[in-house]
């Protein structure tokens, strides 16, 4: 696991409703290390939920892929882990960091950090059942009064977890404020297994800064990669404005083609709208563009709308270049 992390020092983080197979594929093409799928609810997977089954597909993944599971008991997480390994998961990752109320109220996600002993029993059962690396993604703690990332990390190491990803905010902080990177450093100092850092990283330079500041072996980039999968490619930064625009056009076109070929038409249209809205964020007239994109009723109309936006961007670059 340590060698794999050295080969993948900066990679795409799992994000619900975004890091599906097409986005993972594009991120890897742009330089991301191995990727992790969007969280799969273990109960839903075992019940045959179509969305959960879709999320467990690996046929578009060009290399190593970790499958992240969400659950609250060994009774569901163990068979779900076996199911995703059978489906092609190279790594099983347990989500112990999701702060969303509807998740934690059911004892899942960050709620697993509240009872370290019980969670240790769950992880022990999963470790005994699977023969691929087992990893976890945690937060700094449940709330500011319970910053127990170090305690959880030590427990995980003791039960045989192979690596840990740390998002240093507590569950109660969600995504607000600045991520306290010192929490990552404390976990790194407390365990011998590899630690990946996550939180407020939007560029390769910031990823390197996190590694230098905390000693973590690798970094996951989440929201900083939405609409910017080229964040993983050091060559992108060296390009001219024209070169960057061409790079972005190719990456986005490839992403749209993957979405259209992977999902049924209705779902493909929705996914394309969501991803294009992210690609358009920060551009001139982004709010109006988003409304226009989501107003389209067909994939050809959506593509035509985006093509006009691309043309406007290129015209602006040419004008600026004189």
C-alpha cells in the first residue's frame, strides 16, 4: 500500500454524486493517481439498489480503483466489502468521515468515530473477510469537544487497516473554516501506516505544501478538482492561455463522450448538466450559463449551448492576445 501511495501522491477524492466512473477516468487521464468511487451504501448494495450497483462498476477505470463503503455494522459492511471485491475493487475503503446529518443519524459516516471500540470490531471483521488492502477515511473527530483522530488512527492500525485518509475538520465543522492541517500531522506522528491528507487543497502546489507541512505520504483533492480535473497535471500550469484552453476543451469533450456512452440518456443528460456547470463556474456569466445549461431538454441542445460558451472563451483569449 505504501508503494502504491508513493506512485499516487496526488489523487481524486471521493465525492457523492460526482466521482462516478466517467469523472474518475478523466481525472486519471489528467494525472490523478488511483481513484476512489463515490460512497456506496452497504445496505443499498446488498438490497440490489440500481444506483449502488452502478456505483460499484469498474469497467471504465483504467487502473487501480478503491471502492468506498458506507455502513454502520459488520453485518452489512462485510458482505458488501466481499461484493465490491468481486466486482473488481482493488482496495476497500470505509467512509468514517461523511458529516451529512441523514448519514450520521443512521450511525454511518463520521458517526463511526464516536464509539472507537465498536468501530474497531467492525474493521476487524472486514479485515478478516477480504484479501485486498483495507483503508479508512476519517475526520478530525465528531465535534470540537471530541477531536479523536489520533485515537481512531491508532485503533485502525492495531486492527490491520493498511492506510488512513484524514480530513482534519470535525464532523460539526463540516466544510466551514480553514482545514487545520496540524491534525493530519498529529495522525502521521501517531501511526506507522501511510496517511493521506485531505482538505482545502486546490492545486499541486498546495498538495506539495500539505505533504511538507504534515509529513503525509499523499494528498486527496476533492472540491478543488470539480470542473478542474487538470489540477493533477503539472504540464497544464506551464501552458500558454491558448494551450490551456485547448487542453480544457479536449478534457471536457472527452468527459462528455464518456458520460453519454456510460449512462442511459436521461441520466447522461443530468450528469452532463452537473459537470458542465462545474466546468463553467468562475467563467464570465457563470450564473446565466448554469441556468441555460439546466434549461436544456436534450443532449444535442446541451452540447450546442456549451459549444457557444467554448467559442466565447476562445474569442476572449484571442482578443486578449492582441
